[in-house]
DNA sequence: CTGTATCCAATTCGATACTG
DNA sequence: CAGTATCGAATTGGATACAG
C-alpha cells in the first residue's frame, strides 16, 4: 500500500477530519499514554499494578481511562480472575500486536534520536 | 536494535519520564497536529497556505506552533523568499524523512483499520 | 488489589482580529 | 501571503479519598 497523505485525503476528503474514525483511532493510539501503555504491553501480559509502576508518571485516572479506551478499541484484552483480592491482567490482542509491529520501529527511532534533537535546549 | 520497552526502561530508568528528551520528542511527533503536518509534508514541499488547506481542521494558531516546534526539532526546514507578498515554504529535512519512513506504515495501518475499530460506536 | 469519584489546576485549542 | 496577539471555552490531567 502506497501511503501518500495527499492521495488519501484527495480520495476520501473526510479522512482525518474531526468526525472521521481515523482521527479517533489516531488520537487513541498516538496519545502520550496510549503509546506508552501499548509499548509496555508489547513485552507481554501485565497486571494493573505492574503497568502503574512501569509506565513512568502515569496517574491512576489516566491509566484507567487509557486502558478502557484501548480495550474498547480491541487493541488490548482485559482478563479478570474472580479472586479476592482481584487479579486483573492486560495483554495485546492480535490487532494490538499488529499495530505494535508498526509502532515499535517508530519508538526505537525516537529513543535513538531524542537526545540529539533536544540537546542544548531549555526544557 | 531490539526495541523492548521494559528493556529500555530497565537500562535507562529515566527514559520516557516527563523530563526525558524522549518524552518531549514523542509528544512533538505523536501529537495530533504533528502527525498530520509531517504526513502532509511527506509528499513534498508545501507553502503555509497549502498546509492550512490540506491539514483538515487545523487552526492558524496550531499550524504556527506545530511548525515552529518541528522546525526547532530539525524535522522540517522553513524557506522564506524575501518577496512581497512573502513566499514561505516548508519541507522535511533528511531527519524528518527518516522519521516518516517509520511513521507512514503506522499511518497506513490506522487508515486501514480505523473503520473496523470504530464501527458501531457512538460519538 | 483494582479500580471509581470528585475536585481543582494547568494546558490546549479555536475564533477572531490584526500586522508587515 | 504569512503569520502574531489575545481571549475565553473546553479539555486534560493530577491528587486525593474512597469503594468492591
């Protein structure tokens, strides 16, 4: 698939407008916490508490709402064991893993180039 | 480079914390308008007015600040011809093109799967 | 342990008007 | 044409407390 932005927008003029599904998915998937949560899960299943610790600086509120969105999107699966105390874990679905195949190279690029890009700049 | 999130964070614990360059670059590059502006420029040089028209729904304010950030990051180059009226164009730098090689597959994935993900949902 | 509810601060963002 | 300035509305996000 050739991916030309102009071509996409020319053929389907509503693509990436505020009402378009593409915009919604883009917002979910490319959001700060969305990226980090998905990336954390790319290594395998994780429990709520583990996610909370691993994703740097995420609040409970944001973790909850990010996970809810990603589960609704079918990118993450939630598994709850009916024990006391509760045991809940999250893992990528097939769709989520497919997405992360495209996302991880991008993340790798950012890690490689971030210092260079930001060096010698205030905040 | 193997890109494991847990591995990255384990080796460099400050990676993706709020103060880390990776977080800043991630925010620039994965932001709603950042993605769309970069994608539009992936097809080639564009003038201010063209970008304004092509990127769906972007305001002048957001276009200005997004472009300023991307130019500062060295991902986009601004070329101003000293004519009256002014003629200013923007294009990806080599670094920006390198980034887009990783970004476009992701964008393509979103376009392909967005409808399926959002189908039958309110909003 | 895994969340939800609430409140409040900070930030983002769009609309509009204006300038070189 | 290519922006900047300003303002208010809306959203985001964090801290805290609490519930199942």
